[in-house]
C-alpha cells in the first residue's frame, strides 16, 4: 500500500504513535509518505520506504493568521496524485481530517480513477477538549462521518465520541502500541545504566518516576504531594521527565514541602526508554487520559504503575495485577500504594512482571500494526462500512 500520514510532528502522544506506526508499516514494505509542517522528531535518519513532504504555509498581508489547514489540503492533494496514494491516515481530527476531506474532493474533481480513502484516528483532546467548543463540534462530526474509516485509541474515547459527537460512522478501537524490544526491563549488567542510577540515587534510594507534558490535567501538584508523603516512610527520589506550563508551580511546591533536593527535573528527553526502566514505580495521577501511553511505556519496562482510575487507564492498568488504580485526587491512597510496592520487593517484581506480560500480550507492535493493516485493507475494499 501507499499511505499518506499526517500528524503533529512535535513531541506528543499522537505524533509519537503516528510516527512509530509509519516506521513499522515501512518495515513491512509499505510506502509511507509523511505530509506535515515539519519532519517528525523520530524520523531524523533515512529509512527505506519513508518519504517526507513539507507543508509550506503562504504568508500574505491579507491573512491575519496563516492558513495552515488550506495549505495542508493542497499539499495532501498534490502528494496523493503524484505518488498515487491509496489512502490518507490523519492523526487528530482538527485540522487534519477536514484538510484530508478537501484534498479528496480536489482529486475527485480532477477525475482521478482511484478514489482516495481517508482514515482518521482520534487520540484524545481532539474530542475531550476541542469538541467541547461548540464552534468545532459540527466540524468534528462532519470529519468523522466523511472519513472512510475512523479509529480511537481506547474504548473510553470511542464511547465518549459516540456520546458527545454522535457520529453516524462506526468507530473501531485500535489501542496504541509499544516496542517491547525498545522498552524493556533494566539490565543489571549494563554499566552506564548503573552509573546513572548511582548519580540519581547514590544511597540506594527508591526511584519514583513521572513523564508528561506538564499540563494542568497531569496534576503535577498531586505528584509532588504524593512523593512528599511517600518520603516520610521510604527513602526515595522523584524523577520528573518532560516540561511544560506547570513546571514552575511544580518546582515551587517542591520547595514549599521541603522535598526539592530529592526531586530531579530532567526536562524533555528523547531516549525515555533508557530512563523509565530505572524506576521502581511509575506515577500518573492524571485528571484525564484518553489512553495513557506513558503508563504503557513503564509497564513494558517491567515497572509497576500507580494511576488514577480515569479515561482509558483502566484498559491498561489492572488494579492489583499490574499496579493500582485510585480515585482522582486521592493523594493518600496513591501514596499508600507506592509505599506498599517500595516496601515489598517480591510484590514489586510480581507487579512488574505482570505489567510487561500484559503489554506483550495486548499492546505489542506486531499485533497492533497488523490490526491497522487489516483495517486499511477493509477500508480500501469497503468492508468496514
């Protein structure tokens, strides 16, 4: 197949999933054409069967804002015709799906024999945030209805879309996936890794880890409060990976609770897989998670997870089996869970092993990528209607 892929190229869950999916499709011999404003950050080196087409946005005095969605549609149509694409797979509904629809109409008017198909994947805030703006709701519904196939990354997101958008098209759930060869348990014989651990926890402190984009819904304040309670019982360090608007407030709260010397802000890190496996527990007390890719990365690395019982997280984390799920904002319960895990090595290993097994069985690369390939084939043949 010849597949066009459009996603946000910056650091973020939807962009990561889209890029990794494109890489895996290319490994299986499919031609993948990324049509984005910039090259996705995980495509720094040349790869067979992968091509990049930049979207150039015209600047003109009459435009108060650059018309990216229109420039994207024009570029999609151009690439689809020139490269003879079979379908466009757009990640994130706004503005990518409307742009793909417009590109399809442009090609149709050019009397192209082969109809261009559109697959739209809903990732989260395109539904849970943008659709709450009434000015976008009808556009999102139209985009889903006019797509030839629509997928969601969790049952939670699919059900919420049905409830709030009320589309006329069936939405298929295809969960996110993880490379279990890249994300795997820490190798005790790895000298450089042990050096990192010695630097972070020189006295053998337990490591609690959190990764996110530091937005308010990630509840970084809860992360700090939970850690402060855990530290009262267990000698531990908190490692925070990522950056964003809540970083200053998080640093300030750490100082107020007098744990600032045991909280390490590592900022954005590209090689998260090399770090997350060093954690003893992964903490994700989010207010909302349409899927929870960060939790999946930890679980694949054999790390128990403590999360809130919201959104798509219960589809990943099984309470008492791979970690613990608690009510939103229940700082005491989450701190108690972490203390329990850190105080019992056999429990930590049991939860960690179960976490990795669950990822391999349900969210491994080969399984999920094949689901996408099968879905593409159904879309192209019209069997998904």
